[in-house]
C-alpha cells in the first residue's frame, strides 16, 4: 500500500521562497502603479474637459500639463524649430515649433503648430501657413519632457531636434522661453500645413494585466512546488 506525503527539500525551498516573494512584490507594485495611473488619467480627463485657460502674463500660476489654453500673439517664424516626428501614415516628417511673442509678456512661448512631411520642413515650402500678424491659437499645454535612453542627440546647428530641450533652444536662438509648450489643436492652417492636433492624449494602462500575470506566476510556482514535493511513499502492512 502506498501513501503520499509532503516532503519539501532544502535546496528547492531556498530557490522557490525568494522567487515567490519577488513575484508577489511585483504584482503588488503593479497594483500601486494601477492606482497611480488611474489617478493620472482622471486628472488629465478633468483638465482636458475644462474650459480653455487664457495663458496670461503669469502662466506659472496654472497647472499647465495637459491643460487647454488659448494664446494670442505673433509667431516668430525666423526662430522656427524642426523636431523629428514619428511617421504619419507611412511618411516621415517633422513637428514645427515656433516661438510666439505675446502682449504684456517678456518670455516667449513655444508653440508646436503641428506636423509637416519632410519635403515641407522648410518655411519657404509652406509660405501660406507663415502668418505675420497677430494670431489666436488654442491647444494643450505640455511639459517639455525628457529624452529616453535611445533618443539621439539634438543637432541645433542643423535645426534638427529629437526632443524639446528648452534651455538648449534658448541658448542657440538667444531668446527666453517659458518652460512649457503649447501643442496647437486641429484648426487648419492656410495651405494645409502644419497639421495640428497631434497631441497624444490616451495613456496606456496595462498595469492590471501585468499584476494578474505576476500573481498568476506566483500561483503557478506554488503549484509546481507542492507537486514536486508531494511524494509517494510505499508502506507494507
């Protein structure tokens, strides 16, 4: 006659226990990230559905990240910045960032007017969209952000930028800029370019799925551990 007994071994326990704790910790961390992400999404949705703010002379008083704003001023096309953009419908292109001077404000504000294909990068190729007089721009205020690990170095001398380095732009152009960027909405520009409304509003939220994965691996590890140590033992009567 045979019976089964649970007989854990030292070496497998030494390996399995820290692994189990790590998997549980990763699952709990993803739940914390989930709560944080839901809070961020809620704040962003509230800001984007609120009426547009007039940027005014003292924008530092506003919480401007993902906030709808309205600005009035004159675009300084001679200081236009060309930022490399992700492909759009299979076409390579750039974002056109243009400083704006506003009445009663000393610092300029950088406006992302939208996307252009590579053959329209230079202002001379889209003169119709280079308005000289006062303009009203509605859009979404953004923080400049930081480069990623694999972001190439900016090339200011060629006016090719991979990320929005406000300080470098100020130094290279000899201007003062607010530490924000206004991404213009989809209102059409004369001549069709730049194409506004390029703000990525939707935030990916996969943390619940990640948490389920880590907890599932923890459960699987426990099941394998028990099955491995649940040994058959023969007993003679």
